[in-house]
C-alpha cells in the first residue's frame, strides 16, 4: 500500500481521539506484510467492531475539498472529475512524498485531522450502540504515537523474509522496494516490545485463528463459538 493510502505519521501532529474514551480501545498494528488485515477480518468474524484507519484515509481523499488542497500542494495528482472534484492518482502522490519528509508532512497535515475525526465519530457510534470494545486498526500506530491512547495493543508479526515475499506476491513491488518501505516503519522488534499481545502470523490460517483466539482470551474478551 502506498504512503498516500497509509497516511504515515511523518512530522505532522496527530489530533487526539476523544478523551476519555466511551469504549475500551484495542490498537491493532503490524509491519508491512505481517498480515494485519487478515487478523482484522478474523476479529470482525468474532463479533468485534474494527475501525480501519486506511479505509477512512481513502474516504477522506475522495472529498472534493481535500482533493483541491492536495492538487494545490501537489499539482497534477488529481485528474479532473467535474462536480465530483476529480480523482486522486495515489501512485503519483506516493512517488512525490515517499522520499520527501516535507511533502509527507504537508500530506499528513491535510489528511490526519480528518481521518482522526472520522475514527472518533465511528467510535462514538459504536458506543451509542452499546458496544464496550472497539479495535482501532492503524498501520502506523506507534509511529503516530497513537498507542498511548489505547487500552491495549495487538501487534501482528512474521519473519521479514516471509513479509517481503507476501508483499511482492500481492503488489508486484521488487524486494528492494518492499525493504525500503519496511525501513520507513518502526522496526518490528520495537513494536513487539511495546505490544500487549503479539500474534505470530508465520503459519497457516488455522494456526493464525488459534493465535487470535488466544489474544482475545488474554485481553479478557469473549470469543464467540
């Protein structure tokens, strides 16, 4: 996934979530290729509400106001779209910000406040439904210092060669490109040291499901079935 999709932390401040939280927040994160999205799907299948920061970032960058701001800062990244405001060329935007910290900070300054606002609103909706726990699926949870706002953090991990192969298989990126993206994230061992629970995703799906159920038991959450 591109930096534009991942809305990486860069140097831009991240607005806080609603404090105090009306629900118990569980952070979900992991390095590129670890299998976090698969774990998120398994958590949903077990009845938990999972709020996906990447999904909210994609929705934010469909907003005509945001598109106008991005086009003003990065001319040519938005194709004309009439009344819809156009369509973002994510690959082009990613190419511009990937190795330019100042550009990345500018991108984050536009997207981060809006993503956090959407996540907070979804959390409030979950609380209004009577839910007691919400999972915040945030790829760069530690890099954005959002872990401090969580009641617990699940880190999904797998050996680097396996993670690299997964990303290459699904994206067409070269090994060097995957390693470069991995290097821009917090090292996996540092994430592991900050985790409440670690899910090892180096085996098959049944093994991963066992890991997810064990994590939920550790966190004191009910596992359906």
